[in-house]
């Protein structure tokens, strides 16, 4: 390390980085796994294999993925408008995107429940639409259950409500990761494609979208990760019906409230492992797509 | 295919970028739009390409007599090379060059093997054989430039438009590429219009030079005509170095540095010469540049061949007599 640098302090800053990461991230995680490891293998399996946990896990990971995917579409649209057009109030709209970051999630949850519940502005329309579907088509099975729930409670107390909450908190991540990349694209590349005879749709699909894909994946990853861990905004709108609208973080809290620390640690560890694997796979995928190493 | 530009105007908000500009670009010519930044040359090029549309009014653009004023860029059949090339960085060189063919409507689109052949043909034309699988970031500036050119030529354009084609290259590559483009143009004979702010580039490369200033065309002509018979002081000053003299009644006259002779002070002839003292001497290169100071304090630049300078054996501080039809 005898190489002279213009700005010194590698040792100091690296030391700080390691200390900080250890104190804030590694140590608590290690404690968590240590706690969970105190439980035998059989108990691990019985806790994680219980139907209630499996239902919650499917709901959490499944809805988080769907919500992140929808956030990507919504985020792309919003970013497109914010980057490519000039209109009065643009700055205001731009700042509003960050609101879900700043708002206490419980406030978001209560507000969303009020709006999307049966008596809410939007929830009442969802309920009447669902009632109409129910009488017209009489759907059965899973969809039938959903429609019944919507007709009774609006979007509240159903996976739809959880999905709405997760989209609400997820889409700012997409906008903020996409915005600088889209601003960097510039007009020349589109004009080049246009002079070569490409129509607007072709320009979007074959030139713009591929260049945005790495950023879109990053946005998806962030929204997905946030959605998996989201608690505050979900628990109000979901109603927490066992086997139906319970999310994993809620089960962890309910174990903690019963002073069942070991079970909580086991669930949390399982969640961490799955999340880590998913994020790792997405990262690998992105590495392969990353043709932008100019 | 010739290009006729008839009384084109363009305003951006309250800013006038072009004011009733008319121009003929003969079939097969290599024409330079030359001017300082803000003169409207790039706007004119973009209007010819269909990337920008002229203000409503009598203005129109004709390609070989056919009015294309309302035709969008994609249907106009122009090859456009952007200043920073605008290559698609997620595609290989071959995909970049073949892009224009691959987006044709299905009925007109060549088969993948025909596209491959055409791409290969173009790669040979621009001397980039074997680089088809590279990505743009793996190429040098000059190579990127030629990929952009090949991509523009793939659609067999009627005219070729280049925006500051050498602006982003370093001096050495720029010179080579300039010469190459001249030969290339002679080979393919495509009507070409390019924008530049570099007078040397315009004079060396073009058959026809269009000097622009403040949204208007100042002068059109062959490089020789423009250099030797400038119509206005602006053109005189813009094309190469010039010494400017103002006589006591306010009239201005111009003389180029190479039009002045230097003789020994002993040979001073009061009818044609003026005495001057050498202030600075630059002789690294085939042409030596002298900066001399006249008795009234005015500085004059002079260009001599190295041989002339060596024969005279001059050095800084010497008094010389400079000879030309200088105003007294």
C-alpha cells in the first residue's frame, strides 16, 4: 500500500466501514442466527413447515414479486413523464414521488385502508364492481373467495389490499433508480433510430427498453426487498386473517408478543435466507444483462 | 440526388435559428455548412434530415425535385451521422449496422442472411472487417465514427448528412479520417452535406462551402472562391488568419499572413514597404510564423516558408521591411 493517493485515508475510512457494517448489520444478524441455531433441526422444520407459516410465506414472497413487477411498470411510466416532458408543477410531482419514503408506514396503511375499504372513495366502487361480478359470473374457487371478500370489504382484508400497499411503497424505488439512467439516454440515440426508419414502438422496444433494463432490474430488486420486509402499511389493510392475509413479518411480531423469541428468530432466519437467495439470483441475472460497462 | 432548400425559416420560441435560407446542393457533391456556433448550420442539417421541421410558410425542401418538407426522418431516406455517433451500445457492431434493415416492414425486410451479407459488405467498405462482434465501447473513436457511417449507409440513403463528423476525434485521427472520407465520397458519389465549425476542414474536404452566420447564409462557393474572394469581412476573418487594417477614415482592409513578403531593412522601399521589428518567431514546422510590430505599435502576423526564413537568417529583435500593398 505504498502507492500515494491524492486523497489519503484509505486505512481510516476502510476501518470505519468495517466497524460500521459490523455493528449495524453483521452483529445483529449473527445474533439472530445464533439465537435460531439454539433450536434443534426438528423444531426448525416443524416451525417453518407449519401450514400457517407456509401460507404467509407464499403470500409475502408472491405478492412482493407481483407488486415489484407492477411498480416497475408504474415507475417506468412516471419516470418517463418526469424526465421527458416539461410542464407546470413538474417539481412538485417529482417531490411527491418521495412521499412514500417519508410517510410513516402506519399512516400510509391507515390511509389506504380508509380509501380502499368498503366505505372508502375507491373501495366502495371496488365493492360494487365485485358484487356485480359475483351475481353475473358467479366465480368459484380461489377467485370466488376473492370476489366475495371484495364485495364484502372492498380491497381491505384481502391480498388485493396488501398488493396495493406494497405497490405504494415500492414504486418510488423504481422511479429513483430509473430517473438518472433515463436522463442520460439523451435524444440522439432515438433520433438515430428514427432516421434509420424505426417507428416509435420499435424505438422503444429495441433501443430504449434494452438500455433501461439493468436499471429496471435494480428498481425491481429494491422494491421487492422492501416489500418483503414491509410491515406497517400492510397490517392495517390486510386484516391479518390466518392462512389468508397474514404476512411473515406479522407472524414474527406475534411470536415476539408471546415471548416466543426462538420461534421468531427461526422464522426471521428462514426469511433472510430465502430473501438473500432471491436477491442473489436477481443480481446474477443483472450481471449477465449488464452490457453497459462502457 | 440533389437537395434544394427554399427559403427555410426556423424559430425556437423567440430565438431565430434560420431566416429564409435557400441553398442548392448539387447531385453527388460534398458540401460543407461552415459557421461559428449558433449560426444555424446544425438546425439546417436537422431540417434537411427531417429531425426538425421548418416554420410554417413558403419554405420547402426538395430531394431531386420532390417535395419532402412534411416527410418524417424515417421515411425521407437520409443517412445521418451524429456528432457523438449515437451508436446503440447494447448491440454489437453488426447489429448496429444492420439495424436499419432489420426494422423495415416485413414485406420489404431482407432475410437474415441477406442482412448479414450487406453488413459484411459495409464493414469492408469502411475498413472494419472482423470487428462485427465487438460492442461500441470496445472501439476507438475513429472506429465508432466509421460504424456510425456504415449504419447510416446500410439503408441505401439518397443523401448523407454528417453533423460535426470529426468534432469528437483527436487531431491525428481527424486528419486521417478526413482524407479517408474524401476518397470514400469520390468512390460512392453520394450527395453529402456536413456541418463543421473548422474552416480548414471545410476548405480541405468540400466541393462547395456554405458559410453561415446569424441564421443566414453569408456566402456559397468553391473553397478557392471563398478563400480568395470573400464577400464580407466576416467571411474574410472566419476563413483563416488575417491581418486587419483600419485607415484614418475608418475603412477596413484585410491581408492574409502569407501575402506579405519580408526583406532586409536595408532594402526598405518607402512606396510599398513598412518597417517593423520582429517580436516573436515560430518556426517548428514547414511554415514559419512571424509576429512583427510596426512603428505605430500595430502587430502583424506573417507566414513564410522555412527556406525563406533560413535564407534571411532572421531572429527576434531584428528590424525588417515588410512588403505588400499594405495601407500606409
